[in-house]
């Protein structure tokens, strides 16, 4: 792993820091004054335009576009990361001075990657020149938009146009009078796969209002607009990418955007730490400088630790994006989007406190800097949802690699002894995902493969988690032609290293169908019908099996079974129904009236369904 700064990066750092010290930081108070005096709260202020001209003169323009794009400075993510951090020291001025501010950066990346020549000429080139601004319209007030598959804004094709209907909010940048492009995410095909419904378009729209962030309107940034799209018609040529590609395109935008935000946030924390030290060193309480107080020294030390941790994670993430791509770095990108704001919020809170009451006022930088970070970790659900989403596969990787509850070093020697084959000592154990209760593992070794079952971790129920009971039925059915895996061994709780009842069976090769069928599997209706018929035939075969004939005469409680089931179903229906359904009440009564007084004893399956079966090549 190598993210040391090369000569190009060091040169740009030196030039950018000079620009910050000579132009940006001295211009902050002018910026605040011009912003307060502006008649249009959303318009750009003169000092910002002067800084943009100076940045272009110094060759510090459009630094954000990476080498994979045909435009911009052609820097890698590792090269750009420290530059983004420097601009974070003056978030309201520096990024836009370099034409490196959101949401324009992400929109320019999308146009560069997916735009047509006409779209690039019309929007990308003016954006690259800093002549116009843009916005990205995705979040909706009516749904949890951190899950992009929830998006409900409709985009319907009518001839040579798309018709857009929906309501969006938090469309950052849309209040700017220079905003000439809105990239809108909407559903073009509601029947498609959840990640293939969305497309992106440019609209003519009604801006309803600007939403504030903790009372701040983010005016020079372009605000955060709530927008209504009411039968908005745009030409088909305005579609960005292909129909159904909106989700994929949005993901392309998020990776670089998140690391840019995160590095600017690290820079923001650095500025907060510098101000904290400056303030506490220049003021005294109780006869000595505040900086000599133990608690303040702890603040400073902890701030440095948190900043260094966030910076190292950012540089590692940038290196991964450069070497294995955005998709390969998705876990680190999500982690960084949380870690950097958390670190900055902590540091800026201490900087505000170090300034006393002044830290809460507009006269000092920490309050204005701390406000956007205050909302970032929690207000941006997109920060936390990927954290959860990325944690899930990592958790499954963990379960797969160490197989919690059936570690190889525990069961390998035990299996070798019970199966009389030393090859099982060196085994690999992988949890088979999908079960809601008892745990199922695939065990592999030089001797072959088998499937291992044990109760869940934690509280064990006497019947549902009884492995001896389950093994007995499996072994009994194995003496018939019924399609069931052959059992290999059973062990009670006091006879194995796990301390719970467990058993092993042969592996049946086939498809375990969970949420959806595997690609290319049972695509034709005739194949689906064959699977359905096999399921029905298998269940009927189970019901026709005589328990007494296979040694299960004493199994279960056949007496009063139908009465117990009808009573259970009735209670479940009464507890769950949202409205009266006379047909179901009639059915319940008819079942009670027509149930036989006696019937042959048979086996039933309490949870018989496709994802509890393994369709295999034998057709069973």
C-alpha cells in the first residue's frame, strides 16, 4: 500500500497552500461582509469571482477530475486527496474558487462518463469553465431516499419526450441563479428490477422553496431547494445514459464525491484544531494560559489522533480506488463517509467550547464550520445506510470464514474420529446463509463435502431446535424412496466439542432458491411449472408415508391434530386480520364442519416451500 505524495502532488500542495494563505483566507471576512450585504442571497459574491480568476491564473482549476476522464487535471485520487483537504480549511470559498465544489463536481463526472457529445457541449463545457452551476435532484420527502430503489418520481416516455412528475427536496445548488442544469433521478420502468427502474433527466421545474440547515440557507452555495415536477416535458435526447441505468450511474457519482467531501472535512477539522490552539494559547484563566489546562491538552491530543485516523483512512481509500476501482473500495468509501464527519464534529465541538460564548457567534469561524458537520453524519442517511449495507456482507464474510458456532478446529478432529477418516481433520466450514433458526454449514475437505446442522446460538427451544428429533425423521425417511439427504451421524450435546445436539448429512447438489432464482435457472414457464409440480408431488409423497412403517409410530401427537391446527389458525387469523373477510370466516367454519372424526396417521411438513427444498438434476 503506497499513498506517499509524489512530486506532482507536492508541487500542487505548495502552490495551493500559497493560494490559500495569500488569497483565500485573507478574503474570508470580505466574503462574509459581501454575503450579508447581498440583495440576492443565492447569487455569487464578487470576491469569489476574483478568487476564481486568480486560481485559473495559477493553474489550480478543475483539479478534481481523475485520469479516467478526458477533462481536468488528470490527477489520481491519491494525488487529489490532500488538495481537497486543504480546500476544506475554507469550505465556503476555496472549493468553488478552484471549480471543485459539490454538486458540480459529481455532475461533471457523470457528464464526462455518460454524456453524449451534445450534452457535453451544452452543459459540461460551461460547467468546466465555471460559467454555470448545476444540481442533483434525487431525495424525495415522501420516501426514505437513502435507498435509491424507493424513488417514486415518474419519468414516462411519450413520443420524442419524457414526462416527469414528482416532488424532490434537498436539491443542493438549485437556488443559484446560475443553475442551468438539474440531473433528476426518477423511475422509467416500475416493473423492472429494483436497481434498473431509475433514469436521469434534465427538467424545466417549479422551485417551491429553499430548505435551511440548522437555520442557515447556504446561500452562496446555491441553497437546498424543494422542487415540484408537474408534467414537465423534456426531449428524449436529454436522457443521461440508458433507461434503467440511473441507479448504476448514481453509484458512479457517489464514490469520488464521498472521498472529496471526506477529505474536505478532514481539512475543516485541521482548521478547527488550529483555531482551538490559537484561542487557548492567547487567553488566560485563573492565572495561566487556557492551553495549559489539562482538559484542553487532552482535547488537542485527542483531536490530533482523530484527524490522523481519518486522514489515513481517506488516503487508503483513495489508493484502493486508484488500484482496484470504486467498487472494490466500497467498504472503505462508506466507512470514510462516516468516520470523517464524526472526527470533524468532535474536533469542532471542542473548538467552539474553547472560544467560549464567542464560539457560538458569527464573529468566529468554528460555529459556522461546525454547523454543516453537525448534520452530516445523521442527516445524511446515505452515510449510514451504506455503512449498514457494507456491514452485512462483511458480517457474512466473517461467518463464512470462521463459521461461528462450528469452527473447523473444533469439528474437524471430531468428524475425523466419528467418520473414521483423518482427511476430515483439515476441513473448511462455511455457513449456508438464509436459515432463520437452526444453523447449516457446508463442510469441505479432501474426503469430500457434507452438510452439518446445529441449533442456533443463544436460547434453544425444546422442540424447534431439537437436532435429535430432526435427525430421527431424516434418518427414517432415508430408508424410503423419499428425496431426503442421507444422514451420516448424530451426536447429543454431551458427545461433541460444541456442547449441543448436532448431526451431519450428505450434500445434495442443486439450487437453494432464496429471494430469487439463479440467473439462467428455470427461465421458461414450462421449467417453473415442472418445479411446482415436483414440489406438490414431493409433499403428497410425504403425506402418503406411513410413520409406523419407518419406525415413527410414537413420533408426535396425532390425536387431536386437526382440532389443534384449526384452533391455531383461527387465533392467528383473529390476531392478524386488518378487516373482516367473510370468505375466510366461511372457510374456517367449513373446515370445522367437514373435518374427519378419524384419519390415518401421516407425516406433515410444517414449513414446506421452495426455499426449504433443493431442486436438483434428478428432477426431485
